[in-house]
């Protein structure tokens, strides 16, 4: 039903690659794919477009589909810069203002959508996936903005933003998965060279109103 309505679905088996792009796309093809994926995400996560079907499996799978789409966009966007050196890829990615704006839009829609459907999830790991995804998106948004402007992002107003509070809360809750996580969060989240750590250090310097929460989060790095 999800496939008929949105053209997407959860993986029906380990061999189902319906949500993955064709292997070895060239940069222009990846760019087209990412644009299509972004449009798909906006349509799927917009609750005004939501369809209602009172079936446990359908309702329970919605947060899984959302998480898969969002993580594909997060992960695959850099591939449109392939063919360049790793350093050039990173420079172009972090200077891509449109990508930052798209992540911010996805952040808001994904949070709203998950608030509605995560409680129906038929996978316990979806609760971990949601926090993991939100931490990575938020940290990348802040890192990219800092990279482009080289200015202090965390004014008093920004420090009081709900996005900062959500970032710290999700980061602290993620720490309980460090020993038994199915993802390598010790490498991508709780490492002193990670983007979430860089974001946390910026908060430590600039957001005194979040002093205790930042101190608590830093214990896990």
C-alpha cells in the first residue's frame, strides 16, 4: 500500500533494494536521485498528505520508512561530489547551503511525523534510530553553518531553541545504547573527532543555560 501511494515501501526481505539507488551512479545521476529523494521525503513526511489505514503493520511500519528515507538522504548526498578528493568532497558538501536548508526542513517534518507514529512502531530499534538520526542531522546542520560563516552560531536566542534542547536530550539518551547498539555510535556519535562532539563543545562555550545538560553529555565521550 505504501508503494502504491508513495512509490516506496519498507524492505520486504534482505534482498529488497527498492529504497537504494542503482550502484555506481555518476555525480549528475546522484544529484538527480537526491533531488527526487528529497521531494519524496517532503511528500511522505507531510502529515497533510498522510493516509489513514487502521492496520497494525501499516501504522507500525511508517516510522521505519521515514527513518530509512531520511538516513538515505543524509548518507547519499555527498555522492554527487564523487570523483573529487575526500577533502574536496567535504569542502563542497559543507559549503552547500541548499543541503543545510533541506536538512532543516527534513528535521522539522521528521520530528513531527515521528511524534505521531513512533509510538506505533513494530520495531523496538526504531526508538534508537530516531534519536540517532536526529542527533546526526542536528549536529551536521550546526557544523555546516559554522563551517560556512566561521561565526558563533549560538547566540542567547539560539541556545534557547528547542532544537538545542532536543539535541542534548537525544544525545544523553543514546548513551544507554553504547554497549549493545546495532550501529557503531561509538565511532559516529561518541567519538572526540565526531561532528556531534564538535557541536557539543560549541554549546559548552556559548550556552550557559544548558551547562548541566552539556556536562552530562560530555561524560559519554
